[in-house]
C-alpha cells in the first residue's frame, strides 16, 4: 500500500491539477492536513474523487481554520474523529482509520507561533500519545502521519542555529519527538535515511525559500516498531507543488 500525507494549506483553493496529481500518483490512502474547509464547503468532485472514499473533520470554533481529511481506496472497517478531548477535537485536528491490517492516524499538530499556544500543543501531544498507546494495545500495528509542526533535530532544518528556541524548534516540542520514539515508534524517513541532509517538507512562501531549499522537515510518518518489518519505503515528494508543504509518504506490505 502506498500512503501519502500532505498539508495542502487550503482544500478549497486547490485547482483541478490536484485531482490530476491524485489520479496520476494513485495512492491507496491520502491524508490531508490544514484543509481549512468543512465537507459542505467543497465541490462534489473534490469531496468525492472517483475511486476514493472520503472522510473530513473540520474546526468547530473557526471557519476556514485547521481541518484534516482522508481519501482512501479501501473502505476502512471504522472511522474515529478526534482524540476524546473537546478543547482539541473542536479544532478538527485528528481522524483515525481502522483497517484490518493496521490503524492509521492523521494529525494536524498545533503551531506554537504564539506563546500561549505552547502549553496547548504540549497538552495535545500528551493526550495524543495516550490515544496512540490505547490503540496500540487494542489494535497492535499503528501508523501516524501528518504535519507535526516541529523539526526534530538540527539536520531537519536548514538554519538550526538561527531558529533555536523559535516556534517549531522549541526544546519542549523537540523533546516530545524523543518521547514518542522512546515509546516505541520510528520516524520512517530517518529509518531509511538517518543522515540525509537538505530533506525538507516545508518552506516559507514569503521569502521564496523553496527556490533555495531553505526548509524544514516537519511532516512525518511514524510507525509502531512492530510495523517496521512491513515498511518498504519512505520518501518526500518535494517536486509536487500547490502548497508550502510537500507530500511525504511510505509504502507498506502486509
């Protein structure tokens, strides 16, 4: 199975080229973040692409904010929205698909650009990890993907010294990535490419940073360690345009 994840920075703003790309790439599952739209806002061909089942979760507190979605060829056994905490679920940040072989969680993590959002994100992270562990105990193989809004190590951004302590590279945000790894999950990209530099998934649009590849790797696929034997590839599709993020992906075979 080919699984992709992409922060598309607004599903309503995407042109017909998005569907052309979707059909050409033909992933088994596409996870989207920052859709900035509810299901009712979308045109029919975007809401229900041919050959895919679709699932949407949007913000309940602010229109055109946050939001996650799934397109999947294979119908899941069940779908779960949110992680069971109103203050997080009201922002439309998580959808979970339960397949027979594995469970896939799609997340859009909070941004800590405002100081008051730092603790909110840390609380979200802790709640999410408890949610993941509950699923792992019950369903065994777990895959989590999305925009984590944090670069883990210095290798994961072009200018680590200049950004030390800034949003997305705060020590407490990075420490949570250490925690999820120590809890038994693997960063799939680093599993295959532990020392690969200049591999980024987000670039600042205003400064045209993508042209110079001055970026950050903040979009991930993590898998529970018992899923690693089924993991075949991990990659970044940095040639795909349409957002300030690039799609990331893995291939698994069960």
